[in-house]
C-alpha cells in the first residue's frame, strides 16, 4: 500500500483492486553501482537525445524534475507529476497487461522498481526504473500525448484476453526475471526461452489484448514521430535504451507509416526491433486507436461480443441496451440469424447499472450464475425496455399477475411477475416466481429452480473484460507468485559497490585524493574489466592530468580486450574527456 505521505490526488482515485500490485519502492536497496548505471544512461540521454528525440522529451525531463545523478524517489516524482495530473507507483516487474492498461486509464505510471544490471545497460528485456521513469515520465508532460496514453489505458483495459494470453504473460514475466538476474545459469534462461517459444507456437489467433498490445508497443514503447525519412523518437523503450535509441536511426531499421496495419505486426521483447512505425504527429495516434476500438467487442457488442466473453474464460461484462450490466463468467449462448437471443453465466454473477451493483443482485444472490433472453417482444416494434406500465398492461404483463412473454426469437417466458426494476425510465430487470422459460423444445428455466430474474434489453450493446463494479464483485488483481529476484551480492560485489560509493563522494566533493589513486590501483587488480567504475574515476580525476591519462589509458586498453564495451566506453569518454568531443 502507498503510505499517506507518498499519496496525491491522482493516487487517491485509484480503485482498491489495483492497489494489490503496488509495492514500496525499495530505495535503500539500490547500490552505488545502480546509481552509477542510472547516471550513465541519463547523461547519455541528455547528450544524445536532443538530436533524435521529440522536443517534448527534454522539456518534460525538466518539468518532471527527474534527477540525472541519482535514481529518483517515487515521493519526489509524485510531488511534481501531480502538477501535470499524473502520478507514479512502484510495482514488481511485469504486471498483468489489463492492470497495466487500467493504471494508465487513471493517469498513473507503473514503474518497475528494479534497475537493470550493468551488463544490460544498453538494453534490458525486463521493465525497470530507467525504462519507466526516464522513458515514460518525461514524455507525458506533452498534453496531447498524455491524453492519448490515458485514452489507450481506458480502451486497453476493456480488451479481452485469452486463456493462452495468461500463460504467455507468466512465461514472459518468468523469463524477464531470470534475465534481469546476472547470476541466473544460462541453462535456466534457455529452458525459459524454450517454454515461451512453445507457447507462442500454439497461438492460433490473436486476442484483443494481444492486438492492442501491438499498437501499444509500436507507439508508446517504440514509436517514432515526424517525417518518414527523418523521424524523431517518442517511444519510452527507445528513449530509455541508449543502444536502441542509436540503432533505431540506422537505415537498416525499416521506417513504416503508422496505420491500423501495425496491429498485425508482432514484436519480440527480448531483442531489438527490425522495423519501427512513424506517426506524423501525436494527433494521429488517437485516430488509429479509435479505429481499432471499433473492432473490439467493447464497441461491437452483439453476438461477436458475447462470443469473445465466452472465449476469455474469465470474468467479463455484457451491457444490455437498457443499461443493465451483467458481470460474470459467460459460458453459453443461443443465437438465431446471427443474433444473441439467450445467454448464460456460470458461477458468481452481479447485475449493475452505470457501474454500480443493483441492490440485492450481487454475487451472493446470483452465486450459481445468471441467464436471460435478449431481444424484442413478438409483434412489437418498440424496444421492450422502453415500455411504460400502461403499455405492459395492454400486453397482459402486470405486477402480481401471471404473465406470458413471447420474444421475437421464439423464447417464451411464463410466470408470476413479482417486481420490475427501472433506471432512467428504462426497464432493466423483471422478477418472476413459478417461472418457466423455453426455446423450441429446450427448457431453459424450471419453476423448481427458484426465482427467475429476467434481464431486459433489445440488444447486447457492449462486451468487455472484467466486472462492471470491481469493488462490489470483490475483484482484485492477484499478485504474481513469482517475485523478481532480490540479488544476494557476494563479498567481492559488495566491495566493488563500496568503491563506487567512494568515487561518488570524491566527485561530489570535487576532491582528488591519494585514496582515489589507490582505489584505481585496487580496481585494476581485483576488477580489471570494470569499465563504468573507471569512467566514474576518470570524471573525478579530470583536473589531474597525469592520473586522468592513466585512467583513460586503462579504458582504451579495455576497449581492445573487450570489443563489446567499445561503444559504451567511447560514449562515456565523450561525456568526461572534453578533448574527445
């Protein structure tokens, strides 16, 4: 839970079912090396991104007050983010996609509390605080983009996932946890990769959530903006990856116009992307998103919507045209001429209106499930939900009396009408005793089964993931069983971290001491491949020409011994060795 001190008006609006995923930021757990990794990436961003990033990024970096020198504390970020109507919370690694979307819908950034290890400084497959805080936070200072992000979260939270999606999410989370731990055996990583590959091979069709996540990836995470032949970066995945922000500008990375067709382009989170999509401006993004939303069950409803609810095998909501919302696990339907004429849930179900549960119609009452017809009454052109009491009486439908309701579809309901619930002049629900419901030769409800609560509505207007009233439904996002690894450092690693801390103190005090020279000598003996610590020492020793040349010589030799470090070292030298600019 968020402490009172760290909350703000935005966080206060978060619903209870999201709070289960929020953790305290383990700020004291960050090592001096972690802070050095943050500082290196951020300084590279400030040096390089002005030439390739959308102008709102650096402006946002100033507005959000994110520190260049130290990993930001969530409390400090929230004090500033609230000025632009946003907030941030810490979470443990990847969270369920629908939860991620819903946080966005409430103007809340989820920030994975961990930070990438030094050997993944250019790119990490796992979410971390560099990606979230340094990538997402600054760009939301742009009002148009921030509204797109909120809109995306709201629409994305309505998307249906498949049962396979859940397994793939768990496999991705597991793999990212292993890869983020520098001590994970390679064999264990390969096994997790194979598990994910096998799951992905079994995909026969993409769910709504999978498709909208493609759009999220190619815009929010890896989007480019501007002219096709000279775009700028705005996607957080690129903004937070010093390696990929550079490689994304290379000619071999295809630049494609961003259209709804991007929904069909899958992505591999574990590697760099072979193509990227370019939006002409931020105003174009909501247009494509709206085009996709029109394909969703949330907007389409009807037979398609109920089928998607059933396929999800999870809690979903179907909205009748009357305004009645049915939330539960949908398991069956009857269709006629492409229209839903009857549908059924199994297990706890709640009935709601305007996202508030109707009194007496919660999960405890409808604990076995709920079923009801959909459609018009036979011979009537007026929607059933619009009938007045006088119009019902003309049809022989009256409270306290036996009534027979025959639907255009052929569904027939007969029983004693006990009660009618109306909201805003629409009939939502009619309750019958001693009721029998039939369709052709099929009995759908027997008098012995108890009271029959019949939903009223000509059509299913909308269908979407999750309950209409999460609080009343006692819905909560379950915390993943597998946690990100809290690295247990060896004595050697702890000693190395103490070196980083001493160098930081020397740099901040602008002091060149003999102890720093001694520390450099010890580093060469005990940690001969430590490039970042050497870079920090070089910066502290900048005004000591002889010693600085010695440190630079060490880094130059290291480049030849470890070619994979060449770009990191060269970029670092551009920051601290001014003559190399």
